[in-house]
C-alpha cells in the first residue's frame, strides 16, 4: 500500500503538469447545449431510433425532463457541499442510482411497444459498452501522445530545438510515472485513507509548482507568459467539463 501511495503521489503531480499542456478535452469540440437543448436532442434521437409516435414522444419528453431535473438537483447539492461523501453515503448513492435506473427502465417499458423496448435495451447496452471501453478516448501509445503534446507546444510557443528536447524529457518522465502507477494499481485493490488523500493533494500542489518552475526555466519570458495563459484557459474549460458531468 505504501508503495502504491508513493507512486500515486508522483503520478498525480506530473499528470497535473501534463494536463496543463495537453490538447483540449474532447468535450470542447462538442457544441455547448443548455439542459433543455440536450433533452430535446436526446428526444429527437430516440424518436428517430425507435420511431416514436406523438403520444410516446410526449411521454418520453416528460421522462427525460424528470431525469434532467434530478441531475440538476444533484449538481446543486454537490456544488453547495464542502465535505466529501463518506463510504456509507457513496454506497447509498450507488444504491439509489441503481433503483432510479430500474424505475426509469420500467417507465420506458410501459411507454414503448415490445419491438421498441428490445431495440432501446440494445442501444443502451451498446452505449454502456462504448463507455466501458473508453471509445471517446484516443488509442495512441504513450510515446505517440507525448509527441503530439510536444508538437502542439512547439507550435503554440514556437519552441526551438533545445527547448523541444527539454520539454520532451519532461513528457517522457510523466509517461514513465503513469506506467508505474498503472502497474501499482493492478497489484493493489486497497483504497487510500483520508489522510493519504490529503497528503496526495499537498504533494500534487508541490509537484505542480516544481513542473511550473521547470517550464519557466526552459521558456523565455514571452513563451512563459503565453504558456500560463494556455494553462488558465485549459483549467477553466476542465472546470466547465466537470460541471457538465456532475
């Protein structure tokens, strides 16, 4: 467990640096929609996929609105809470999610005919399979991702050959530590304690400052200024991305 925790500390700090110079999240490439627009888009897709009639559309629309309202309520609760949920609370939430899912399935089954319901369950299964496999992520090797990051920084900051070499070394270090963490996580199922999480957060902040200092020593004043602006923009977009997922 100790080995896993130490490795995790190394990983979290360097990942924080990598995220700052990474490409924009896939979410940024999608259109920004309000909850109502997302609901309408979802309804249109179900209408097309399942050939819903007018009555079914109205019933499904109401069901989607109910689910959206619950999600909004949960986001507000998360936003107002300054404490992390306990293991018991997480377990209760997981149980509630399962119950809500079963209730939703029951309502959809009552709305759809037999063929539509069969197709709907097949679509759900396919969607869940995509999420588990992480189809929204790229399947590049660590070396390919590092090279893509380096190319982006080279373009954005106009890095010279010496700077490219030094940044490349930082990215390689990040990849090595990521692989160490993956291996450690495979070897251990133990979860870190609250104290370990706090220590990890503190270490992450220190490693983030260290990575920032390394970049500052590599870049000139104008490049560093632009890099910090890129970091801030990326961080703001990541915050919006997390809010959308809540």
